[in-house]
C-alpha cells in the first residue's frame, strides 16, 4: 500500500479522473492514462503558442518536462512502455524534433507511405503495436485511419504480473453477476480467503490486491450502488488511505475485456484541448511550415484477469494531418467482499501511486 503520492502521479491521476468524468456512465470502459499522456507528451515537444498552453493545462506538462519523463522511466520498471514515430516518406520534419523524440522517448522515426500505400502503412504500425503489447492489441488501425497522415506518434504499454496470492482454480465457480440495470448473468467467480488491505465504507467496499513483483497492485472499488456513485481523484485517494490489513473472504470475477479502437478527441476537447485539433494549431516545433494539426487520436486497451494474475495492454496513436488553414473506524475481524455487481478497477504503481490503467465493469 503506497504511503505517499508523487506530484507527477497526482497530476496523472487528476487527468485520469478528468477523462473518466466525460465518459459514458452506463458502459464498460478501460483506458491507460500512462499511454495517453506519453503519446501526447511526444506531440507536446513540437507544440508552441496557444497549442502549447492548452497541453500544459490539460496534461500539466511544462517546458522542462523532465519530471514527467523521469517518472515514465520509473514506470518502465513495472510495465513495458514503448514509443515510435512514423513519418510520411520524403516529408520534412525538423531534425531538432526527431532528435528530441529519440533522446527523451527512445523513439527513432520510421518511414511510411501513408498516401500511396495506406493499408501497408497501417499494417506496419499494427505489427509494431502487436509486438510491443505481446500480442494483446491487434489490428488497431485500418487504411482509412492513416491515409491522410503526415506523421503518427505511437505509444504502447504492456503489463503482466501474477498475484502475490494466487486464486485456487478449484474454488472458481459459476455465480450470478447483477449488471447496472439489474440483469443477472452467470459468470466465473474466483474465491480467496486471506489477509488484504481493505476498507468497508458507508457507500462502498475497497480492496487492494498486490502483485508478485511487490511494486504494483490492483485496487477494486465496489460501490453499494453504481448509479449516481461519485468517484473522483480526491475520493479515490482518500479511499486508498483508509485501507487496513484484515482478513477478507473475497469473490472476484474472472474476466477478459477489450475496447474497440476509440477516438480520444471528444474527451480531450471537453477537457480544454482544442487548438491542437484545429487549423490554427501551432506545431512549429515539428515543422517550419506550421501546417500540422492533430487529425485523430486513437486509443485501444485490453485486460485479462484470472486466477494467476493480470495481463493488460493499451496503445495510443496520434495522427498528424495537414491543416486546411492552421481516517477510519476499526474494521470487523473478517470482511466479506463479493464483487457480484458493477465495480471499478485500477492498476497502480505502489511507489508513486500513479494509475497505469483504469476500468469499470457495469456488465459482464
């Protein structure tokens, strides 16, 4: 259980919950704030003017982004984080920008024929993403996604850890899960009885499941009622401070969930990132002509939770296009947590408390 939280992680977690607040509250979701912020950190290195200011407001970046980059390097100790940049063949990008991507993000530019061979270009990026996520994220892009790209900034994150205390497969059995609308479904429910850091609150139950590496954990938040339940960065942080070591009887769903490739633009625009998507975008740090904008920002994520542990991955693709202009009560001795209704789940780095993945399951 983390004792404190770094300033960079605090900023990242605030971004996580800001994005979550704009999502469909009825649907399942999963995303990686680490992947999204890292991809946009690459774009930020080429931003100037109002575009740069909006990046700093939405992502809390700064001209000296060394603290963020240092923390990303630290997170590479608990997850595989990879970056790449793909540039249209014979398209002029400032050497100073590509050198910055190489030094800060370990990303050298690949050449791509987006215009003449969009399918082949999409396949190349898809192959890179698939290899970088150990086969978890497949066929993220199609030819139509990339045909107008001048450049693509790509991040991939892959996480795999066994539980510190694995679940006995013999104890997994079919049980009812009641979704957000009250519909009941038979699912595979894992079972354990052990000591965990947990909390039994007035409106929710919370449990932290440590992974074998000792550096990461999954936090499950089980609201009494998901509808109208308010969760933000402040309440999430407070709930984590209320966890105490106690004996728990736990029933946890065994599940696999994958999002389709989805567009980040509508969420980011609501959060205040507007100039970067418009014809007045200023990415003059990428190209002297100042004629680039973000045409699309795509994200995809997948998670597998079973008796052994968790495997999760996500990828973010930013497509650059040409502009057309420019304290708690002592708990009872044994706590029963039965995750048989909608719940939130988080994968976090224990040292910094930075959220790597956030998800919600309203239905199974």
